[in-house]
């Protein structure tokens, strides 16, 4: 005795027909030791023994049990074919079956638990379904072979059926179960006649082949459904990835200037750069601890958020980049990372507009008997270095003596004023009202020439507050 190979047994385990339901005598299938005959290979044994048993297989389940089998119904549902519109390919099969067998009716049926639904119904187009208990097809799907009855009135299984004993007085029947690749009988392809009819072996074989073709169409349908589902999943995953990428890009642009965000996204790093001329602004609230002591955290964050939102909005409109915030203060720069010729003018415009906006907010605070925000702004122009630092948490920043001087100018400023250096004044002179403060001693820097700017020159301002420039303002550049 020779035991079949592992590959042969695996082939048996992958058989597409469910033998437990189709074979009435499972004990007859000896899957163990196979007689070792020199002239009989394993494939021969399979063909003779296994297929022979299958071809005579009849389900041990009753039609009612088979129709209500949850696994079969689940398999049927994967085709999504019931209650669909007629299709030419299926109708062509029933037309061929009827013509070859010279019968008036040919059907392709799918059977669920409660009805036999006709995917194609040649000869009775007005009827789309019938109860399974009055149909011969309920018996057909319990077998894996063709069911041919030349005269139903002479077969004890069918002579009492309502459709045989009464109208429409069906007499001849030939049907083949539609068995899918998992071994489930989904329905039938059958021909029907109202007179007893003998079919030749060739005609019966044609019905069998047409049934296989019908099953192939159903399998193609399931594959297309699976493909569409997969494409839908891929599309959904792609959309989710794009949404996530968009959120990531948005967050990146909120943290970094757009040009820096793009470089970081593409290259994964940002090259440090030297800028010969840029304008730096420091802003801070004087005695801010007196305003925030005892304040609820949520209320404090709300006020600070409103404070910085105002600064960010005005800065963006004037091509100024907010670099970072520290407590109630912030650092801004113009001319970085995009170089501009008007960086000093842009920064001073932003500064007078920010001070005006804060003063308007203070009017509302006074009505609520709240202490005003006393904002001090220092501005300086000169060379800076800019780049991204950090490994786990990136920060875009600027460095250099110009930055340090701007910080000292802010510290030397008076509340609600804008304090600039002589280097900044050089780039804006004649466009803004400026008043000299003389030379003021600054820690670690010695004496520095300082100037307050109050507003745009009246002749170049389109509003009474002196914060909105006219077209003539820009023509002076």
C-alpha cells in the first residue's frame, strides 16, 4: 500500500465540491491508503474513485434544509444577482437551451430560502419568480448532476406537484444545478415542456454545458463585485491618506512659513541661510503677570489666543512671519524666508496696525473694568541667520545681533508705543511720523539711537488713524 503524497492530499482538501453534503456514502471514499498498482497513478485513482462517487452524489439534506442553509445563503448573497435587471448573456443561454431541446420554456433560476427567482426566463417573460415548494428545481439543487424526467406524471417524486397536477400542467423537465467553486448549489438552468419529451444525450449534454456557462457568468459577476469592492477600498484608503496628508501639510504650514514647510516636506531638512538684511520685531505685554494672576487657565488661554490671533492676522497681511511666541510676547521677522525689498516698511506698517488693534481691544476691556494690555514693540533691521533646529520637535528661528538688539529695543520701549532703531528708520524715513528719543543706554550694547513711530505720514495715509497707506505711499518706494 502506498500513501498518497502531501501534495495529492492537499489537492483533495482543496476540492471545490463539498463532499459532506453531496456524497451519500462518505465511508466509501477511502482517503487513506490507496492500492499501489503499477499501472494506476494517483491521478487515475482520483478520476475513477473520487469523481465516480461525486457524479452519483445526492445531498443528504432535504430541499427545505438546503434552501435555508445559512452558508449557502451567504454564498448566494455574494453574487448580488437576485432582483437585478435582465442581461443579454443570460437570456442568450436560455434561448439556446430552448431551441436545442425544442422546448417552449428555459429558465436560469437562483433560489433563496423563500423563492425561486428567474434571472432569465425564456418563454414566460411575465413571470419573475415562484415558490420553491412547487418547483422541480428544489430537487435539482440537492444533486450535483443533471435531473432529467421525460414525463413528470410518471415519477412519484413529482406527479403530485401543484405545477404538474394542475396548471400549467408541466410534463417534461431537464435541469442542472448551478454549483459554485465553493460547492454551493445556488440555483438551476432548466428546460420545461408541457408535453412529455425525450431528449437525446447530445441535447442533455448541451443543457449541462449551458449551465456551466451560466455559472461562469455568475462567477465573473462575483469577481467584478470583489474587484469593485477592492477598488472602492483602495479609493477610500487613498482619500483618507490624502486627507491625512492635507491635515499634516496644514499643520506644518501653521508651524512653519510656507517656503520652509515645503522644503522640510520635500527634503526632510532645511538648509540654514544667511540674510544680509531683514527686519525683526519683538512684542511683549508690560506687567503681564498683574493681568493674569488669579485668572482661570481657560480664560487666560482664551485671552492670549485672541491677542496672538490679532498679531498673526495683521502680520500675514503685511508679509511678516511670526516666528514664535514666548508667554505673552512674540518674535516676528520680515524679509525671511522670502527676501523682500520692503521688509522694514512692511514691519512698521504691521507694528502701527497691531498697536491700534490692541488699543481698540483695550477700550472694550475698560468697559468690562479689566486692566488694559500694555503692548511694547521693538524693531531693528540688519543681518540674521535663519534655520530649523531640533530633532524630535522642529523649530524655525532666527539668530544674530539684529535679533538681540530688537529684544533690547522692546525692553526700552514705553507701553503702547513702537520703538525702532536708526537702521530701521533709514529704510522708512519720510513715510512714517518718527520722533527721536536720543541715545539710550542698553544692557550689553551700550548707547543706541532710538525712535518712536506713531503713524503713517498724513499725506500718505487713507485713514485718520494713520495705519492704512495710500497708493502714493507705495509710489515713494
